[in-house]
C-alpha cells in the first residue's frame, strides 16, 4: 500500500483496498449462493416429459388411504403446438413472458435481481417467474403462497434451466398451453376454446384469444360467467400487452377492446369430470373438501396434490346406500335428505349426504350444508334447556309449566303438537316429550340474548333480531346440528367441522390440519342434557332406538303456517321439515328430510320418522365395525344424582328408594338435602343413566367448592359429605359454613327422621314427611295426581305396527 510523505495510506490506496474487500465479499457471497443453489438443486423433484405433458390433477383419498376421486385430469384434449395459431401463442406469451424466446436458460436473471430487491423490501418471495418456471410450478409445485420459499425458488430456477436444455421453446410452450387450467373443470387451451366459444383455436378472434390467455392467472376470478367485469379487465390487459409487444396493430387493439366480453361466449354448462361410482357416492363431501382446500391457498385442479380427507368411505358408502337403495322407505322420489356425521372428539366430518337420486350431477345442491331449514325441536337442547342448566343451574327435575301461552305483545297463541296441556311437568319430561310451551317459557327465563350467545358458540348463526320463537326452531343445516350435539357428547367442547386432514404437494411438502376445540359449556351441562336425551330413543322416538347402544337423541319437526295451508290445503296435517339428531361417544349425526319446494308437498305423519330411521341404520353400521366401541358417559363430580319423589312439587323431595321416584340430576351445590346418608340413586328410570356414584352432596345453597357453580353465599360443600348444622334450628343453613370431604358431623340431640305414609296408586299418592330437628317439625304434604314411576310415551303414535313421531313443533309466527 502506497503512503504519502506523512507515512499514511493515500486515499487512492484506501479505495483500492475497499474495492478488493468488496470483490472478496462478492466472491464469497457468490460461492455461498452457488453452494446453496447446488444443495437445493440436488434435492429438487424429478421432471420427466410425461410430467410436463400431463394435465394438472389432484388425488383425493379417504382416512384409510383409499382413492375417492381425481380432479382436473379428465376434461383436457391435448393439442400439439403446430395446431395452435400464432395469434393464440402471441396472446399467451405477451401477457405471461414477452421475453420467452430470449431466455436460453429458462430464467431471466435481470427480472430475478429486480424481483429480489422488491421481495427483500416487501418480505415476500414471489415474482420473476418466466413461462418456463410457471410450467415447472404447475408440474411439480403447489401454487400456495405459503410454499413460495427461497428453497422452492431455487429449485424452480434449476428445473427451468434443465427443461430449457432438454426441450425446445416450441415444446415448452406446447406443454404450458396444455397444462393451463381455465376454471369450470376445463384444462388445456384446446378444450377451453371449445368450452367457452364452441370453436377450434384457429377461429378465435383477437378478443377471444386474449380472454382465454388471461384466465389461467386466476381461473375462478376471471371466469367470464361469474365475474364478467374482472374477466374484461384482464382480457383488455392482454390485448394491450399484445399491442405493446408488436403482435397486433393499433386498429386491431381498438377493435378488440371494443368487443363485448360475452361476444361469441357459449351458454354456461356444468361439466362432470367423472362418472366413477366412488365420485357419485362422495360428491357432496368432495365439494366441501375442495372448498376447504381452496381456502387454505391451494388450487386442487392444477397443483398436483394428494388430499387426505376425514371421510370414512365405508361409512359414506353405507349412508349413500341407506337413502338411495330402499333400506329406509321415503314418502316418494322427490322427498330429499341432508345428513352429516362428525367425530365428537375432533370435529372431523366422517360422512355426508347432500341428497337422494343425484345420478351423475357433480357439485350440485348439497342439502347437508347449503339447505338451512328450521331445525324444529332439535334446537331445544341448544337454545333452551342447555342454557337453563348452564346459567340458571336447573336440575332435570326442575318444574316447568305446560299451560296456555301467548307470545308477549301479540295475540299469537303457542301450541304443542297435540294441542293439549300437561300442566306442571319436569324439565326432563318436557324435553323428552318435545313440549313446545315449556321450552319457550324456559328460554324466556334464561333470557334470549344470553341463550343466543350460548347457541352461537355451538355453531348456530342466530341474529340479534331473531324472536323468541327460535326456541322451537331456527334455520340450520345438518352439519351445524351434528357439530352442536357433538359438544354435548364430548363433555362441552365445540370443534369446528373439518373435511381436510392432510395435503401433500408434488414436491413432498406435507401440510396437516386439525380443528382446535373450544370449551363452550360446563361438563355438568353437557352430561345432564345427554342424560335427558337418552330417554328420547327409548321412550319417545323408539324407531331410532338401538338395543344395547349408549346413545342420546332428539327429534325435530316443523309445521306449516296457517297462511301456507290456506294457499295449499294439501299441506294440512303434514310437516315441512323432519329432523333427527343423535349421538354416541364416537359419532354425532344430524339428519334432515323434506322437500326442495316445501310449499308444494309436505311430509305425512307416517313418514316423519324417516330421519330417525336413517340415523338408526347408519349408526348400526358404525357400531358393527370391527374396531367399534360402546362407551357410556361418565358422570362428572360436578353432578349429583338423587332419587326424587315424582310428586310434582316445585321443591324436590329426596326419596329413600327408587320406588315411586325418578332418578334426577342436579348441579353440585344446588341439590336438595339428602337425609339418606351416603346413598345416591342406585337405579334409574328409562329416561336416565344407570351409573352409580359415591358423590352425595347435601346442601341447600350454592357451593363454592364446585368448579361449575357460583356461590353468592360463600358456602362450601364437597363430595361425600353430610352436614347437620350444630345448634341449628329447623335445618336452616347458615352463610359461610364449610363442610369437608368424607365428614359426617352429627349434632348431639339433633335428630332427623323421615316417615312416609300412604300408598302409591295411579290416582295419586300422598307422601307425608315429618322431619324433626331440635324440636322443630317440618311437614310437607305432596299429592301426585299422575301414575307413579310410570314412563309416559307421549307423542308416539303406532301406525301399522311402527312407531312414528307426532311431536312436531308449531311455529305459528
């Protein structure tokens, strides 16, 4: 290094040194880049001529790996480049890569550098792709933005260089034109010309060629049938690019720009990609799966994906057979069905049917998802009684009124299905026997706003403007019903229903998906609703009962309004919609039946059980599988089970045995005093579970020790404890008392006895209980005017030896 007279380096020497260091740094970076490039290139996918010539397609497999369908490969007629007119070639090259013929390596280094600068400033890795690179992307990579990594870009560039060395520009353009996707199930430029214009490529005008050249950039967005304005904007961009690239004259540009977007456009027609039996059986499910794939950023028609869905094809095939082969008799060929099965423990959609007699229709109306009809009484656990237990701590014995009712502020009278009143009944009986009036009264007690919040957390879409009548029916689909009831099955967690388990891209990247559950109710609420709903198939909708299977369910029926009947008298006595929602610990299923044109035909009484019969046939199949299990629900410690005298008293009275009593459930901390030390109900009626438990909470006030109840008085009560207050008078509970586990505190001189007198009979029984406590006597006399210990099968009508539901709701407003 040269120095000046002061023996210090000169400016020239410093600059020279800096330049050397910069060159060295650039060299190091270049070597590092080449090393990384080579490293990624070695792991790049293999590209063959067969891959390049094939149409983009994806394979859909079920949860067991069985192929269900292929997408995008069937509707494509290959065309060689010599049959593609220059006008069409010019349109594609002008908009996609005007320097195509000047890229010997298949890449554009200048564009890459410019794009790299932009990408660094914006934090993305997109752009700079030549037509050759786009061909590579369509052949072996996905188009999902999440997969546009630095590694992918390096591999893409490497493969583009390899392809450019092996094939001519004309061959590469041929591969590209045949691989492009044009929406509506159409692949390849030749097929697109026939589909959109009904003519061969050599007869396309400049405007028509430009439209086709513009679609592949975003096929669904530039579909001229669906988005004509966007399609025109894209077409005009192509036309201008052709002029700027000296492929058309100014006059041709102006003429093309003035051409209407629908000039020569064929009428829209739906295209079926396959007549395969599996595809027909699974069509509604595949439709929803494709929608979910697209939401995740992929294009299943051109990304060459392997898509694993959550479907069990065996269950799907069986469900299809049940509704189409006569296993269950429908009213006529026009009666339709929508059904969904989900796994309660993860939200995975196991099977789905979107209708009957679908033939080869592809992606038609999916009644399991798209048809929102009033769900009738299946709404009651979701909007009425679930919230009552959750927020008001109601027991299954809680007394409700089934008496004359008129909606507040109106003259609209609410009716039950039989137009009768049962007076005061338990919540259990009201829900099992599908009484409307008690349900609406319950919803009113909870509060409509609060109840809607509860229901919407279960996947319902209730609006703030919805009236009180939604308590006996609101618009819903079977996928919503199955997912909502799944939360009751699993103990209170809601999972959003999902169709996709895994997506594998052509270059080996695997994306896995699952639904994250969210707790939406207490375990006590879920268990108590389930316990009540166990009584539906055993005593009310017996056509859905499966012997030996632990299951719960609910019917739902909606009637026609008086206005509809006035318009069509044939609708009188029929139902507009009939539902059955049922579940086990392993599956939750919702079935809707009805007509696409509901005001033309209604469901006769004898066919309102079809939904339940479809459920039964499918659930029997699922239960018969070799790996099937039959678990029962386990009572959580936050629930207390007691034998309660079935005497209609609003204050529950604990019985000494199950004789003349019902087994009822209470939220821990809200159970009545139990004078029978250390015992809970060891037996149950047909409407309740048979598990026994050692939990025996005995308090008359809310318990703060329960994680699921609120104690405004700060009392604390824990499991297996019986407390008799020292020095208490008349068994009065004092605030801020605390009892501990497994402790019996007996107050000397303070005795408790219960003497029952009277015989039980169908005319009524009188129970007189005398409880003596420190000289104070409490005498309660309750008269039961109903049949003691007898389960009433109300709302069931036997016709021709078959039991059918007659418990339809009456939504008169």
